C-alpha cells in the first residue's frame, strides 16, 4: 500500500532569514517547498542552543523541489531564501 501524506495545518510562507525561524505549528514533520527561485539552504536549529538531540543541521534544496523534514516539535526551521512549509504526517 502506498504511503499518504496527512495535511495537518495550512501551508505557510516563510520569509528568508534566521529572524523568520518557525516551528511550523510545533510540527514534527514538515513538508518544505522551495519557492525561492534559486537553490535554498534550509536549517533546523534547537532554539535553546543545547542541540542535545539529533536533527539540528542544514540541507540544500534546488529550486522548485519538495523535501520532508523530521524535527523535534520545539526546533525551528529557516532558510536563506523564501519557502513554503506545511505541518504534515504520514499514513498507509
């Protein structure tokens, strides 16, 4: 059986920069669409600075691509360009 994406909240537009970091509604799984018009670096951080759990780091995304990022609910996500983010889950 194919895996299906559960949409758990409305898609939000995230502006460029660390100052626009968001938890995406305390999401554990985020669908990220690179709508920036160029390659994008997406960064996940622990806002406490502790980074005691894995999941903090960054990835590169070509323009017009989608990635699913799993993170801690309190961790934030931001990019060096604008992108769209949606809180999602998966089911069979």
